[in-house]
């Protein structure tokens, strides 16, 4: 262990270095993550999702451990130097860097949504970034499957903090999870990168909704029909008519098409927000767009037997299953990411091995990939 990187409500993250490779990793300790049913569900859902997702712009889960006599969980991730929140506050990104960051973010969310997953907590502090401007989406603790219904109707005032990136339907008490919630959060992050400050820094739920309406305007009755909430109509009727806020004035240095793109993310009605595929072909990110980089996968299904989730033994069994899946790295390892984690000399060894396989041995492509992945795993731990 070298240093403490941060902490949350029920976990703490440390930086550590491998004794063998001298490569840095991030180790997260989840206190009592398997003890109580609600915490157990959150922990296991996150671990399941991370062992199944395989994308260069999503944080990679390296290993997980469970002490035999405790309910804590230890999770090892790849180490990334900083997060987007700190970088934006430091104001060190040039315009081209912002475009590249947003392009990578769109790619990652496209992949996450193809897996049938709503991240449900997208914000700059959950987007890690390194010195080469490569981003990794992190923190899937609040992720849900498409169409999941809230376990309890918690009303309007229960959601992840801060509220600044939360979609209006969640603020109004929407009872199910959808990918459009992430689209709104992407718009808030995009706007923050363009504007240089938080887009909707609300001081309360009501103030947050009021700030949103300054951009979107008051919703129509037809729009409210698309928000499954018993609170929405009554609350909105109680609000004063908002003052109109102008992106044209605030973002006068941006091209009109960039401002229009931002507004398409920030639409009150979830059904009318921009699609990820539309955003990816927009001129704003065209300089980086490569159709070969667009990656998707089949939708995931929840592995949980809800009737057994109250059992600690069942939770431990699931944890051990996910750990085995994690060790079976051929299933999810991302070749570019792991290649970068290796020391330069070992990178050269892998590249030479790949050359021999493809040119001299004429090994089929699929088999070459499996052999390379096996080699990477060996080199990481030896």
C-alpha cells in the first residue's frame, strides 16, 4: 500500500504496487459489503457487471478477495492517475482534448447500454483520466439493468449525490431505470466541459429542477405523461415560471452546431433525447470517429435469485463465482489495456510473439488472440 486515494460512504481506495511487476493498482476495501442484504446486492451487482464488461474505456477489474472471517470485500482495479472532475477544475484541457474525452465517453456508454446496463451515476469524478487523455468510466455501484424498478418507492428525494448530474425524471421520482437517464448525465458533463463550470449546481431538489427548467422550459402535459411519477405534475404546477437561460450567450465561443448538440442531450422528455449513435456521428466528434472502434455486446441478465439474496451464504457463493470469472481472463481481458500495463520490455516480448504467430506460424486470428491473452496473464503475474 502506498497512499490513500479516496473514500466513500462504505468503502476506501488505496494505491498499491505489484511486488513483481512494480505496476500500480487501485485497491478498494468495501466495509461489510457482504453482510447486509442491501449492501450485498449493490456489491455483487457491481462485481458481476465489471467481470462481464470488456471495453478499453471502462475501468478494468483485476482481482477480488473475501476474507474468510469477515464480510468485507477487496477489489483490485487498474490504476488511473486522476479523474475528470479534478482535471476540469485545473482547467488544463485544450478544446481538442475535450472533444477526445467526450468521444471516448460516448463509446463507453454505447457499449454499457448495449449490455442492457444503466450506469446511473455518471459524473466527472467517476470518469478517470490519465496523462495521455485516455478515460475510463468507473464506479458501477449504482448501476442497474434496463427496466429495473426501484426496490422501494423512495419518492423524490432519494438518489445518488450530487444532484447536479441527475435527470429530471429521477428528481421527480421516476420509478424505473432507463438509458435516457445516462444521456442526460452525459449532457451535464458535456456542458461542464464547454462552459468551464457546473451546468446545474442546484442547492436542493426544487432548486435543481428550477435550474433545469431555465434551459428546457416548462414541460408540456404530453411530456409529463412520459414520466412515471406520482409527484411530477403537482410539483411542476407549484413552481414559478422560470427565467430563460441562453446557451448562445453563455457559449458564444462555441459553434452553433455544438450548442445544438448540447441541447439535444438536455431535453426534459426522456423519449426525445439524442441517441448515442446520433451523437457519435455528429461533426463535433467527427475528427476522432472510427466505426472500427464501435464495440457492443449482448445484453446481460441479472444472475441473482432474489429469493435467496437474504442469505449470507448465497452472497458468498456468488462472490466466489464472480471471482472465478475474473480469474478466467480470456473472457473479458482487453488487449490494449493490459498491454499498456506491462513494462516496456514485456510489451516488446508480446509484440514479437504476435508477429511470429501471424507471419511465421500462420496461426488463425482467433487462436492468436487466445494465445496472446494467455501470455499477457502470465507476464502480469510473473
